[in-house]
C-alpha cells in the first residue's frame, strides 16, 4: 500500500510503498536515511498517536493513503 511520510521539521514529504508486515521502525529508518537524519532520534506520529518502532504496519492500522509524520522523539533519542 502507498503511504506518505512527512518531515514535521521541514514539511517535506515522501511517498512510500509498504507491506502489512513492514515495521514502523523500518519506515522510520528509510525516511530518516532519505533526509539524512539519525533514525534513533525520531518516531512516527499518526494523528495524535505515537507509533512505536516494533509495531507492524498492520498493527498500527495504517491505511492506503495515510500521511504519517516523522517527528523528533519527545522522550529523546
């Protein structure tokens, strides 16, 4: 399925093709690498919910066309 990842700091977006068994951590890593950021310092936010790295796309209930945000980890990274 196709989702978009938005860099909360710059507003830039990338489209990403993901499978149900991909993890949120994999999405963070790919997006962080694309923007040359440290993957360990970021988390994904969907609406008001922080998605943890160990969850799969299916567990996080991501849907086709969702826009998720890459944000600095509020707990520090």
